[in-house]
């Protein structure tokens, strides 16, 4: 298993989500943490195609997205948002990766 850490921004984004969504995202992160290497591509976990200042990888959990980087200490969650159509909404703002 790999350690999962959150940036201060990701903690703030996580805390602003409804309780049920927080539980859902927590379980998705736990599941993928147990399954395999965080850098390994799966159906719901993939490397971003373009370089992003936010993250290198994306975890998909229904309409929710958890963006993260992998470093020597494990996984660093940097951004949590909701996918609405073609837009990624983080804290009420549309973000372009």
C-alpha cells in the first residue's frame, strides 16, 4: 500500500463536499490504494495526456475526479473536482487542466 497525502488545497476542496460525496471519494481512494501501483493505468485511473501544473494522474469515481502526483513518499492528492459535461468544476470554478 502507498501513503496518501493531501495538499492544503485538496483538504479544503474535500471538506467543502457533502458528507456522502466525501465518503464515496474516500472509499474510491482506498480501493485504488490497495489494488496496485498508483502509476499503473487502469480503467478509472490514468496518466494525464497533457502536462498539467496540478497533477500527473487522474482517478475517476463516477462524476468525481481526484488528481494526484506520485513521488517517493507515495501519492499526493492535489485537486478534487466534479466533471460536468466537458468541464471540471473545483470549488464552483471551471478549471482547465
